[in-house]
């Protein structure tokens, strides 16, 4: 149970800041502006592909931190 507590204490600030930043972007309308920009510039099918590629690059583990 101690390691679970350390994990929560270590990653809670990151999750909290991510949630706050996401809510701020949603309330300000910037999420809609970014989505509209991507779909206008890239068209819908390319925007979906770009989102998938960006997600794959961001989520990719670093060397020595697991395997894919």
C-alpha cells in the first residue's frame, strides 16, 4: 500500500494541473478554435490522422521504460 501512496503523491499534481488546464481551455473556447483550425487546414480525415499520430508520439514510452 505504501508504493500506491507514493505513486499517487508523485503524479497527483500532474493530473491536477492537466485537468485544470483542460477545463481552462474548454471554458475559454480555445479547444473549439484549435479543432476548427485543424479541420479547416487539414480537412476532416487528415485532422483525425494528425490527432492519432500526435497521440502516438506523446504516449510513446522512452527508452528503458517499458516496451512496445
